[in-house]
C-alpha cells in the first residue's frame, strides 16, 4: 500500500489548499479555489472522494460548488456555521471516516477566528509512518495565530490551548504562508528566544527557494509561538509594557498580544 501523501496546493496570494492522497483517491481541505485542485487531480490521475472545511470564509470554501458539481462528493464542515455546500455538518467528538485512503480524523471545536471554526486531527496509518496530523485552518499558524473576527479572545485562547495539548510530534497544516511575518512580530515580543531565531533562519531559507514553511509542529510552536507562551514571565513582562498595565492571567496576555499584532 502506498504511503499517503499530504501536499500543499498554492492558491490566491498566500493560501494553501491541503490535499491528502494515495495513488488513486484524494481528499482536499479548505479548497478556496477549484482550479488548482482540478489541475492537481488531473496531473496525478486522482479521484476526489471528500472535501473537509474548517470555517466559512470564502478563501476556504469558494471552490466547493465547482468541485462537487464535477465529483459529487461529501463535504464535511462545522455544524455551528451556515455553509451551503456542506453535506455532513460535524462538531467536536465526531469522526470523519475517509475509507478510501484509509484515514480517520477527529473533529475539534476551536472557535475564535470564526464562531464555529473546527480542526481535524488524526494519525496516518502505519504504512505512512503513523504521524499525527492536524488541519487547523486559520486558528494556529506557524509562530502566530488567526485574528479574532467572530469569537472572543477568551475563546481563541482556549482553542489554542486545546491544540497545544495535542502530542508534541503532531504536524500542523495551517492554511496561509504567514510564517515570516509572524516571526517578525514574535521576535519583537521575545527577542532572546534562540529557538525562534533558528526558526527564522530555516523559514527564510525555505522561502528563498519558494518552498512552503509548513507543516510546522506542536513542539515547534510551543517553543517559538508567543500566543502559546502567554504563561511565561518574559512574555507577561513585555505584554504589560505594551498594555501599560499589569496583566494577571495568561488570557489577558493573549488578548494584549493579539491586539498588538493587529496593529503591528
């Protein structure tokens, strides 16, 4: 049995549409644009078998109508959001069985960026090295996190904590190439972080060769991402300086960092 491949399909300016496939069957995550997906499927002689959606924004759902018109496949998406093309609404505790790959993904509720944002978590089969994988849309980024559009900072903080509690070796497949910009902010917050400095060198080298900086990992994010490090005294100190007031709880630090990043 061929090991499963997970490949980024670039779309728009900085989106990645993730595709999981073997030699015959494929599943796509957050296809904002159908055209590059169709090109990939055709060039690799693949049959689309399902679409997974993390949230309702059009750069994650816009390709659905074209893809389902051609392939008539199930579309899994957040139960708490109104997405017309979703045929299988899911929420935390549900499992998505992708039998043709084969792969089972667990649904995790991670509201904040949008009201009903979800993630998909699972483990690749042993034949594909058994790695833990996470598709988290616009919630957790490499060295950053998504904007809080519809939820609250408290919701977003809890969602990020939920993801940080996943196994350290989990590979994180987020949907935008924001890494270098995020690192620029993260180094402002934590300039002495050696792991972050190394990550910047790695990311710059990859981007100079037009290679994606993703996936990242939970372990890497816990060492580099200020939004997962709000409990640390040094992060608290710099956030208090920015806010010009004392911040008692990590969630207050998070809210301050997110506001700072919005205006960075």
